[in-house]
C-alpha cells in the first residue's frame, strides 16, 4: 500500500481557490491580511492578560486563553498559504505542506468542538451551581478538560488524516478549494474510500454532534435556572455571563452546519468557499472581540496592570 501511495502521490497540489474570480483576488488579499493581523493581535492580547494577570486566573479565562491559542494556530495553518496564492499566479502547495495543513486543521477543528463543550459546562456551573462553582471547576478539572480537548482532537486527526494520506491519488492534484481539507483529498483518490468515509462520519459524530448535544443540554439547564430567577437584574446578569460563549458557539457551529448541509451543486460549492473563508479567517478574529467587548472592564483593568511590567522587559 505504501509503495502504491508513494508512486501515485503528486509532488505538489494545485489549490484552485478563487481563481475562477480573479478580479476578487486582490480585494480578498487585503481583507484576509487585515483580518489575520487583527486576529493575531486580539487573540495575543487575551493570551497575554490571561497568563500575566493573576486576577484573571479563573476557569473562564483559562478556557478563553486556550481558545485564543487554538484560533491563532488554526488561522495560521491556512492564511499564509492563502495569501501567497491570492498574491501571485502560482496556486500550488507542496505535498508535504498540504499534508501538514490538513493534519493541523483537522486537529484544531476537532479540538475547538470539544473545548466549546467544556466552556459550556463552565457556564452551567457558574449559573446553575454558583455556590459550589469554585469546588466544581477546580484547577485539576479545568486542566483535564482542556487536555481532553487537545489530545482528543490530535487523536482523531492522526487516525483520519493518516488514513487519507495512505490513499493512492493516481496523479490527481487539483483541489477545488483554498486549503487542503480532508474530504477534498479523499475525492482525489482512485480507490474505494468507504473505510475513510466511515471513519470520518464516526469522528464527526464523536467530535461534532456529541459536543453540540452537550452544549445544548448545558444551555437547557441554564435557561431553566434563569427562568426561576425572580428579579430582572438577576436574569440580566445570568444571561450576560454566558452571552459571549453563545455568540461564539453560534458563529462556529452555524458556519459548519450551513456549509455541510447545503446541496452538492457547483454554485453551492463556490458559496461554500466563502463560508469556509468565514470560519477560517473571520471567526478567529471575532472571538476575542466578542469576549473583550463583553468583559471589557476586566480586560482593560488587566491590561493597565501588566503594561508597566511589559515596559521593563
């Protein structure tokens, strides 16, 4: 199998991306670069204040720091290559670069699904069990949930991506997308991919459907707890506690569901590229903005506290 795979593996892949609309490429280059820089800055600030300010050493900011690291890594695995392809006539990526790209994007995408579920449990504990919150969300549990998220995502990526990498492609190397995504690599294979598809559906159930179900269950309990709060001010504070997370979940899962539930038509595929552009470029930029706008007083205060220490570095 390895001999067949090595013999049929192309040296480069051609990422067609947005080449069917060349007039859009310069505009997309500027927009994507701007969003990418804002994403790096915003997520970097959240990681910095979460680590440096002891007052933000809370479960919420611990998970938020993990989400920011994840977002920076995910967008960095895709955007630099996208910018290169948008800038010049060359639309290629090396075989090794493509393999690394779909390993990392698969890993971080699965990790984010589980991490968002862990964050929903944190919000459930904060609203439904406020008196026991510090006991429930102790540091060991937070570290364990984060570790499960990262290691679980890595495991499914190693299995699914390796099975995909072993498929013989028989020289096919044109990918109708702007990054190397596992289902599109599978479409290039010249052999039966039933085993790969079964693994992909199983992994999607474990790492997408189950976490989404846990999130919905958590917010069902939260909604029930909020409905029993008598004062309007109490309900408003409770809703503010989880509104940022709800917005991030809606952005992440909304784009995924909209992309993968659309009909298989060429026009829908072109639309899917722009949806993928949204969750690979725009969402990582919006996540820190959503959290910092909702918790701007905490972040501003933390930033003022750590700025003097940064000046001495």
